[in-house]
């Protein structure tokens, strides 16, 4: 088994997606009249603009995830689906995402990050159209699979692109925008689902990708990918645009060139060489975090949230679910602000600890409800405690375990195996998401308290995993992070 970097074969394939056109070169000829603070401002504006455009991809990701919740009753009624048929429809996005994840790394390596996002947008658009015009379950299933395929590519490519273009002092905050956009997409699906019919909601799902495709023509390709492909002139032009036309980029250019040169001496990595710490250690951390993110049971808990709200006596569970989605957006926004101040590792430990404690509360509440009569005041109190625990779990997840594993994965994977290793990590995440989604109802039927106890144990293990193995990457360049594993 080997990891190959076919840079010569794909060099020409990447060029249509560069768009480092005349407006780049015109800017580079401007005289150096701005002060350093103005140059920094220009760099920040340029990078943030790029992030806001690619963030449309994660919004599409979140909208796909949130679509099945507010539409279940209407779709099952209109198309005469059984509960199991609708459950299959909801879960097929995970299956499609696994297929997309397998190919995501190689697609992003062959045609670049921008080209990968363009490819991902097309099946998403077709998938939403298939759902909006569905007259039976076959079109629903096909549309959901296509959406999942596109989302699988997006989930890998966007955090990698953001990490590769962001300055080291902004990489944490900008990287967290990925998960923030996902939560915004989920909330939009919940809110719009309260007011519009399910077919119209599917049409609205096309909008993020319809804006993303033309937007990609106005942003530069990842300079690190261009450097790896040997496109030196385009690489420097792209980096200059991102850092500001009057910013001296010579130091960063040399660092990236040295990193690329050190990984290009041998373009084939044999399976036996994965025993070296520089490969197995970041692989273990990246894959481990993304799998633990899902095994914590976040999808199972959120899927069950409406039932918990109903058990607590809240009549409008859909409104309560929207409120929970809004809390996630706020908490993820706080994480975006904190991640470059407190660091990734500390936020992950705090996040996993909050989740562990919150899940323990929910588990105890459910165990006690089994010994309490339905009409007693204690039963109602335990229902409220369950809500507090679920909200606490969602806040804890959004503070760290939601956004940071994707950020760390994009930071620590070695550049010469990033494509395949990133695909494996993303596949592991989507596979565990599918496992949790498919088993949540079975586990909850077996024992609600037992289910939350299992999720609590996984969250506690995550605290230990982060404490022992996850390094702090705050304030370090990607090249410094990868060099530290040698």
C-alpha cells in the first residue's frame, strides 16, 4: 500500500480553478504606500472574504442535516411513507457522505480545493431538485444520497482550505467558522421548516450552492496546494492576494517551500513507514477526534430532543428544537471567539467535561423516572432536569468538540498524505454518525438511562484522550505543527 503524490499528472488539471488573473497582478504592482496596520487589515479582509464564500458549503451541510426534522410529518403524509421508510430517507445522507468522504481527499488533491467544492455543489443542487419534485420514495432516496455525497466532500475540503489560507493568529477563529456555518444551516432548516412547505424548503436548499459556485471564481486557490503542485508563480500570487499586496511574504513563502521540498523528496510513502511517529501520531489524533465527536452521541441526543421536550410538558417541540438550534449557534460563535485566545486543547477538555457532566444528569434523570409515577410532581421535575442536561450537552459540544476536531485535522495531517489521511478521518466521522443515528432508537427502546450512560462514558474517555495525546496548535504555522511530530 502506498500514498502517491501525482503532482506532474495533475498540474494542468488544477489551472482552470486558479483564477489568479490580471486583477492579482495589477494589485501586486501597486506602490508600497500603506502602513503595516493597513496591510494587516487588507490581509484580514481578504482572508475573511474567502472564508465567508466557502462557508456557504457548511451552511449547505447543516441545511441537509436539519431538513429531515421539520419535514417528517408532511413528507410521510404526502408520499404515504412508513416510519421506517422515512428513517431510511433521513439516514441516506450519511451513506452518501461516506462515499463522498472516501473520494474527498483525492479529489481535493487532484484538482485543488476550489475545484473540489465546485464538484461538491453539483450533486447537492441535483439532489435538492430530486427531492422537491419527488412523487415517490425513489426520488427522495436518490436526492438524499446525492446531497450526502456532496456534503461528504464539503466536510473535508472546507476546513482544509480555511486552514491553508488563514494567518496563524486567525486560523483558530476562521477554522471554527466551518462548524458555526453548519449550526446556522441547521437552524435555518428548522426555522424555515416552520413556515414553508417541504417541497419549497427543498428548493431553498439549493441557494447556498447556487451562490457558492460563482463565488469560487472570485477567491484564490490554496497557496499550499499550488506550492505542492509546483505552480510557483501562482502560489506566490495567491499568497500575496491573501496577505495584502504590500505585505512582505518572503518569510512565509520560504517556510512553505521548505515544507513542500522536505515532503517531496519521496513522493511515495510505504505502509511500513506509517509506523514512524510523524505519520501515525497525527493520524491517530485526527481520526480519533473525529470519531469520538460522533460517538459522544450528539446526533442521537438531538434526534431524541423533541421527545424529551414533550416528556417535560412542552407542547410545541418544534419551537423548542429551534431554540436548541439557536443555542448551538450562539455557543459555537463563542467558541469561534475563544479558540485563538484559550487554545484548542483547553476548549476541547472543557467541552468534553461539560458534555460528560450534562449526560450524567440526563442519565440519572431517566433512571429515576423509571421509578416515578407519571402524574407526580417529581416526574415533571425530572423532565425539566432532562432538558437542562440536553441543553448543557449541546452547549458543551458546540464549545469545542463540534468545531475543533475538524480544525485540528486540517492542521496536523502531514501534507504528503493529507489527501488520503483526510479522507479516512472524514469517512470515520461519517460512519460513526451513521452508526449513532441508526442505533439511537434501538438503544433508547432498550434503556434511555443506559443509552445516555454509554454516551457519557465516551465523553469521559474523550477528556482523557485530549489530555494525554492532543497537542496545542494555537499560534503555530502549519509547517511548525507538522515538524513537531518528527
